[in-house]
């Protein structure tokens, strides 16, 4: 059985995920409060997946973004105009 430390419990209670690894080290899980999970589920799976990737985008500098004006939309996809 996995036991939470007081710090882990406080982290989850504040709405932040807690990473847990099973004793064999074969799988990892995230523990979130029921209220946080219900908010994510209410937004739908797509929003939850996008929000889960925010930490990746946090390290990207706006200087690294491409200018969207270089693209035009043709049908259902975008293509470069350069």
C-alpha cells in the first residue's frame, strides 16, 4: 500500500497533483483531489489534455513562436504561404 506524507496530502488538498510510483516502479500515477478531478472532467477530456500540457508551454519563449501571418487556412488545414 502507498502511504501519503503530510506534505503530499497538503499538496493534493491545494489542488496540485501528487506523482505516485507503485512499489515495483512499473507504473506512475497522479493523485488529485476529487474537486480538482471533477472540475477537469466538467471541462471535457480535450480541455483536460490541453491543460495537462501547459507546463511544457511554460518554458517556450514567445521569441520562438512563428508568426501566424505566415499561414493561411485552406479547408480544414493550414499551409505555409512562404
